[in-house]
């Protein structure tokens, strides 16, 4: 697992990590907002 992760990081670099983290944050934010509206109605 760790070797595959290191190979992925070596081939993709820092930008892949940045975009992955941003994607997760945006997805969580959208889920929270939509879930909040859905619960509030």
C-alpha cells in the first residue's frame, strides 16, 4: 500500500495532492450545505 502511494506521489507530484484535498473539502462542503437545507425544510 505504502509503495503504491509513494509511486503515485512520485508520478503525480504535489499538485495532485493539493487538488485531491481541495476536491474532498469542496465535496464535504456541498454535502453539508445540501444536507443542512434538506434537514431544515
